[in-house]
């Protein structure tokens, strides 16, 4: 079952039954984190303890990824070897610039070893899927050499892809493996739903975080408070929607916009009035241009042309490089890549063919999660 084409392939009735509201803030129990042995911090939150979520361009110690099991790719029409092949292409390209830790199911370890560079560390973990940005740990730091995890709750993108128990526990299991303490956060949120500048500003979408299949009993003010307390931010900028079609992530920010620097936002745009995303992108641009960041700066918005096949915005900022989703037709990618090179002049822009990732509803950013350096 493919994330992007879920609605088309299963029908609205099945979608409605799987996404029935049974959410954390509406009475759903938190994942059984205690079963993992992770050190839980329940009496405070990250901001009270002086922690914040760093910007992606700050130095990484390594990146966490997860090799996808077959669960959500059955019936899609793409051989699992091709799916894993693109995950491996991203990991191997990334390993040229920074260390990579790949979570793998025990039964997939030999496959992973054949696909991946010897420099990539493997850690055995139960998994339901491979989208580490969304189910993996979000690390916060205090500037004094300590890392912790803001443990937002994962509910399978609104309970669309059961079972997701192992992915809901992935951040806690990795925290235990890495000996990092975790704050449990009773807000349903995937990592791809937020973009942070490391200086107090976070961008997200109403479509995702206020969606009744995630946080049905939570209002905007409470969501903002929980985001700020967990990420160490001071201001939430709300865009309306993410790109369409997107029946699974419900408007993740990392498909449409990203910070390039404090006060600078890259935004997908299109001049095609017949494109369903024309109004979405224009509304996003208007909102960004009419607000300021947490430090009172007017935002500079840089247009990145929207591609019909994939989101170039779903890039990953790594040490000394930016990994960007591309298609095989390099000429179609030249303008977005040139814009990104201007936005990140000190990093090498590395295109990695990502059409399988795009067909599955994501991109390079969706399968990577940074671990910030504390040295």
C-alpha cells in the first residue's frame, strides 16, 4: 500500500474507517514507552530545562535513517528491492559527508549490509516503515553538551497505516540504545510537519497539526504552547495547507517550504493557474510575507519552481552538502538546483534520484533525521 496513492487505491470509505478519531488529546493512551526502558522526563519540558531544537544546517554528529520493511509497499507495483535501493542511494551519498546510523529489522540486516556502505552503522530495531523523519527522534540540545529527545507522539499519519506500534516506539527504542533521556509529549506530530530556524521560529500548517485525525481535542493556542515548550521556539507561523495531492501526511511543511537561514524561507511556487497548488502556494507566500519571525525580522521568501513529479523542497541539509530529490531528466532539475546552490553557497548540492520516494509520498527529508553535534 503506497502512501501517496492511498485514497485512490482504497477508496474514501476505507480511509474514513482507518482515520476515525481516537487521538491522544481525545483519550488515546500514549505509546508504552516504559516497555523500552528509556529514561523518561515527565516533570518538566525541554524549554523549562533550557533545551531547543537546532536548525538543520547546524553541525550534525550523524543522521538516523530506517530501512523500510515491506509492510506499506505491498501491492504498489514497485519491487521492494527498488524501494530499498533508493533508501540505500540516499544513505550511501550521505555517508560521504557525515556518519549514518540505519535502523533495520533483524531479518533485514544481511540485505542492509549488501546495499549499504561499510561506513554505515546498523542497529537492529522492530519497524513498520522507513520514514525516519516522522517516527524517529527529534533531538533538542542545551548548548552545554547535553542532548535529549522531544518525544512527540506518532500515530501512523492519522492512523492510516496500521499497525504502526513499532514506529510509535522507535524514538524511545533509539533513545534507550543511545542512552538519551526523552520528554514524552502528548501532541501528535511528525518531524516533517515542522520547520525550525534554530532562533525561535517554527513553521507548520493548519491542515496537519489541527487535523482531527491527529489532535482533535487540541485548539491552536494549545498546539502553539506545546510546540514552543517542546522545541524551544517562541513563535509559530501557520501556513494553510501543504501541496496536493497528499492524502497521507495531510500537509507536511517539508513538501512546500523550508528555512534556508534565519529570516529566509524557500517556498515552492507555480505560475500555472490550472495547477491545484497555485492557490495553496500563493496563500503560503502571502502569509509568509505578511508576518515576521520570532526576532521581528521580515521574512525573505525565495521561490522554488514546483515540479510535477517530486518536491525539490524535500531536501536534507547535511554537513557540507544538501541532498536534493531529482528525477532522471536532469534538465528539468537545473533551475531548482541552481536556486538551492545560491541559497546554500557553502554546501555542495547533491542530486539523488528519488522518484520512488516521491511515489511513496515523500522525499529525502522524509527519510532522514539529524542528530545535532554537541561538541
